[in-house]
C-alpha cells in the first residue's frame, strides 16, 4: 500500500490551505454561535473542499440539493416512523438505493455521497424522541449552506496559481449490471448499518456509523478493502493528534481561541496527506474526518474528550471489520446473478 507518493503542485498547496481554513471557519462559527450538531459544520466543508478541487456552481447545487432532499426525507420518515425501526428499514433501503445509483453514475457523485452520509446520521438521531427533528434538519441544512459560502470565500481568498485542467472522462462508461451491483451493495450495507445502530442503541458511535458509510464510497469489494486499511490508519492518526492537542492545552482545552489554531494545523497536515495520496478518500481524508468529528461533536466546555477519542478507535475498528465481512458476503451474492454481476458478463 503506497501512500503519500504524489508530488504536490502549487495548486495542491493552495487546496490544502482552503480545506484547513474552510473546516476551521465552519468549526469556529458553529462554536461561537453555539449551534447544535457541530459535526456537520466541521466535516461538511472538509468533504466539499476535499472532493472538489475548486468550488463551482454544479458542486454547490448538488450539495444544497442533497441537504434539502435529505431533510425532507428525514422529516417524513422520522416524523411518521421514527419510533418504529422495523417499518422504516425497507423505506430506508429504497432511499439508499437511488442515492447509491446517483453515485454509481458518477455525474451526481457528490449529491449521492453527501446524501448517503447525511441521511444515515440524521435518520439515526431522528429515532431518539429527545432530539427534535426540526433542529436536526435545519442544523444540517445550515451547515451545507455555510459550507458552500465558506468554500466560495476561501476560494476567493486562496485562489489557484494556474488554471486546472478538466478531468479526463473515462472511455465508454460503466455497464448497467455493474451499476446495479454497486447500487444494491451500497444500499444493502447502509441499511444493515442503520438497522444495527438502531437495534443496539449505539447513540454515541457517530464516528463508527460514518465509517460504515464511507467504506461504501468505492462501491466495490476491492475498493472497500483497500479503503478500510487506510481508514483504520487515518482514524488512529486523527485520534492521536486530537489527544495530543488535549494533553498540550490541558485545562485550557475549552478556550476556543487556543483550540482553533490546533484544528487548522491538524487539518492542514491531513489535507496534505490526502492530496499526496491522489486517490480520493484515503488515510488523509479519514484522519481529517476523525478530527472533524472529535472537535465538532465532542468538544464542549467542561468536557474531557479523552474517553471519546479512545472510544472512536475501538468502535471504528469493530465497524471496519464487520462492514468488510458483510461487504464480501453481499459482493459474492450479487455476483451469482448476471444482472447484478460486478465484472464483465
């Protein structure tokens, strides 16, 4: 597994700075205004600026559309069937199926990816009666709107040095049986993840739940296996950095003005690793996401997140192993049928 072998260009360095600055701005605004569900405000800018080299209208529209549609879906399902996971499960499967179908087509990958991640987390939280659904929905929507605004701001403040070449379109395209394979495998595993987290009442395992979804982004067995190893390494790196920050600041860890520079430095380092991998979601992206979840969701005054950080490691490793086992089983089952076979028929 070769990591960090891609040399960084001047544009890549600028993108690292945009990712770090955008995530830190989202975190600072969330904490300053005491917004709920800080994980959305910290991780969403990372997702947008990390996957899209330069923000554009198409990416912004997909991100905002995913927030609006996911909010409507959570509002309807959570309001009608929030206390009945058994009734919600088949409907959740249908929602995940069309979202993974969008990802499989490629053109609407950002819409599907953000929808899957947001829907998975929001549906889980919406099942708890003490969490108001409207606060959850509008918190996610506000985080996405803020992320788009922050992305345009940091792109204006830290522009690329030279014009980027448009990505080379792949020849031909995916065959229909492969797209069915990817959509069904992703939807099946995301639904199983939702059901398990509901069944065992794993309310404090948001990082593990996000991991089970992020492992599905490659949308095939070999890709998930490769990403699982990178995600495990990234989780450990993110947790080690977060714990190190708490050790350094100690009693001052709840002082926002001291925490912000450390978050920026950590995100900058992991963004550099993410771009040097040049392979989409990898170690760097996993470390960034872990750091964003720790700081955005668990950092609050008078709260020591040392336990939360260590719990993230164990829960993520368990989630990775179980997800890979299920992914292999579903992959083999789908390959038995020509209509859903991944390879060439």
